[in-house]
C-alpha cells in the first residue's frame, strides 16, 4: 500500500490549522483574563464610528486629533452611565426610608388578606412584622450561624475575586482608549494576516457581518426607546409617583436580559408598596410588567432585532437560551450579535453546500 504524500502547500496548511486550533484553546484557557479586553473591544467597535466622525470635525485648518476624539467618546459613554445612576439614586434614597415605615403596614395587610384563605387548608402562618421577626430570630438563627461560618471561611477567596474584578473593571477604560486610538491600524494588521487568496471573500463576509451588527444595535436601541415610553406611560396612567424614572430605567436596561427587567420590576414593586394601601398596587405592577415582558419577548425583540439580523422569532428565543446556558450572563448579552455572525457564515456555507458535488450527485 503506497504511503500518502503531502505537498508543501498541504503541509503548510495543516501547520497553520494546528496553530489556529492551539490559539483557540489558549484563548479558552485565558478566558477570565480576557474579560476586560473583550469588553473593551466590544465598546471600541460601538464607539469607533463616533470617533471617526469627531476626527472629521475641523476647527480652521485643523481637525480633532484621534486621541482627543477617543477621549470625548469615552466621556460621553461615562456620562450616559452616570445619567442612569443619577436616575436611580434619587428614587432609591427617597424610597428606602419610606419603605422602612411602610413594610410593617404592608405585612399586616398581606396577613389580613391571606390568613382566612390559609386557615381553610389548616396552614397557620403569621406574616405581620412580629411574626417575621420571630421567624428570623428563632427559626433562622442556626441557619444564619452556619451561613456566617461559611462566609468567614471563604472571605479570603471572595476577597481575592473582588480584587480581581475591580482590577478588570479599572483596566477596561485603558484597553478601550488604546483600541480606539489604534483601531484602524489594528484592523489593517488583521487584514494582512488573511491568506491572499481568501482576502476578497473574507472582506465581503466581514462587511456583511458589520452591516448586520449595525442593524442589531439600531434595532436594540429602538426596542429600548419603545419600552421606556411604554413603561413610563403605563405607570403614569396607573398613578405611580415614580413612573418616569422607573419606566425610563426599565426600558433602557432591557439590553441586559432578565437583570434589567428584574431591577425595574423591583423598583416598581417598592413604589407600589409605598404609594398604595391595598393590594391593587401590586396587581397593577404585575399587569403592566407582564404585558411589557410579553410585548418585548414575543414582538419587539423578534421583530425589531431578529428581523434586522435575519433571524426568525424562534431562532432569537433559542439563541438567548442556548448562549445563556453555554456562557452564562456574558452569553446572554452576546447571544444575538453572535447569532448574527453565525447566520452570515451559515448562509455562505449553505450556498457552498448547494453547489457541492456531494449535494448535486445523483
């Protein structure tokens, strides 16, 4: 049996393929370290068009230096984050003291409402403030002691993790600035790494993916604005005094799936407890946020985001669940953009498959 022989070109291709696989494995191993770099790269991708526009602005014969444009874009991003914080802080500062006063009254109302129903099933539970206090002091004392022991044992590990997280967060602005400063140079270097015979096809794929991601960002922004308007209007019509800040915040935070919605829901529940004496406040919150969640999950995101990136509604829902299962919270954030990139690759692979002899052979 003759031995298989490889040409020089095939041997080089195999070597580069093995090096590529080794690089992917290395990136997987270094996953925790890459967090600030990946975050900085995503933010740089989003802010680069703004920096390019700023650099085209001229004052006399001089244009804005790219370093200054990058700094301005980063300051605008920071201002947007601070604006969200300033929307939340006044609401929280005003509601916490009132919440401490209203919780006992709310528990008494809840106890009066539920006690007759629970007694029908021979369930005796005191949901008033005295009953909750007794539950905490007597029944949860041992559990609390066990939890405290576990916390003390893990404080060293937890402290190290917190320090690592703080270091990563502080590293993100530095990474972002240098990526924005050298964005076009980095893209050109990456372009030079592409094998010359694949340059045309790869460039077309990158451009198509870039267009899809731009459509995704515009669609996601539209979803955020529509939901901010809906929650603000619905809470205002329901008579909530904190309707505007809570509604705007809930809408703008929907880009963080589940957590953004949950945070806005908690603020709305707190507002209902503080403002309304009866249980109808919580019922109003349930109705408003239930309609909002259904509208977002089954209409707005599939239509305004999914259709823009060429994904049907079922594919959008599957992408969110699958990426969340595989990669956790970061996977949920990146589910739709990554699906957009995958859809471009799949479309071209499908076209190659339909042209192959394997498909067309009779």
